[in-house]
C-alpha cells in the first residue's frame, strides 16, 4: 500500500471524531509533514487535544493508532485541555506556530505566546543544548549521531530568535537559512547538510554558538 499523508490524516480525524465526539477539541499536524520537508523516514507528528485526558481515553487513542495503516509512522502529542492551558507559556512557541489545524482552533484553547515567553524559551533551550553538547563530547561513543540530533535543535532556536527580532515565523529550514547571516547561518547550514565528519570542529562551533545565546 502506498502511503498518502492526506488520506491518512482524513482517516484518523474521522476515527477520532467517531470515538471522542464533542470531547475532541483540536487535531493538528506538526513537524516535517506540515513544513513540506518529510522524507520516507519521517514521523507523522499529530496533535490531539480532548476535553479531559484520562487513562481510558488514552487507551482508546492507542487503539485508534494501532488500527491505522502505517501506524509505525504515528507520533506526536495528546493532551487534555486543562493540562495544555497550564503548560509553561515559554514552551509553546513552536507548538503554537508550527501546528496546522485539521479540526478546531488552538486560539480557542491557549493564548498566543508573548515575546517574553519566546525569549525565555530561547535561553532555556540554549542552556539545555549547551549542556547536552558538552556532555556528548565528553561521554558519547557516537559523535556523528549525537551531532545530528544536537544540530537539529538549533533550527528551533534560530526560528524563535528570528521571530523575536522580526515578528515573522519562518517555517522551513531553507527559507530561514536565506534570512540568516554570520555564525547563525553557518550553524543552520550544518543542521541542513547533516555532514558531521569533522566532529571536533562541529562540537567547538556549537558550544561557542550556545555561549553567545545564553
């Protein structure tokens, strides 16, 4: 069977509506399929918000996923309404702007993250990336795989940083690359090209970049 993302999404939305009815508040799509960057190896990053997420509802959702074709591609986030409303606002920037609605509106559930929320997110993510990069260089036995994951995180930081400075959300790596200059552009180039052979230099570059952002 050939995979078709549009048919897959239509099918799961109908199944979710059938199971959760009026308790289903929102369904959205995030990640590479939303950005038009998906490959055959990409996950489907689905967002599902229901009125109240209890364990029985979670089991129902799992059974829906298990019954889907290509279920191994399914990934993403499911939550109750109250939990999402109580979520740290600084952690909702990409969640809000990178989610394509398939059913419902996020505006009906959460507020738009403020500029200060996004600045806090950038600083926290840079701190976490700094720690992860240093830890990986000292302790890892798989530099190439680690660096691919570490540099992947830089896109989300640069995306948020550009938004704070310009009030424009750039959804794809290529489009953001064309907007950047200097070290930021160098960092995103590594993220895009994923060539991690010169590992020591790439660790040094990433650690220095994180320091400039903290």
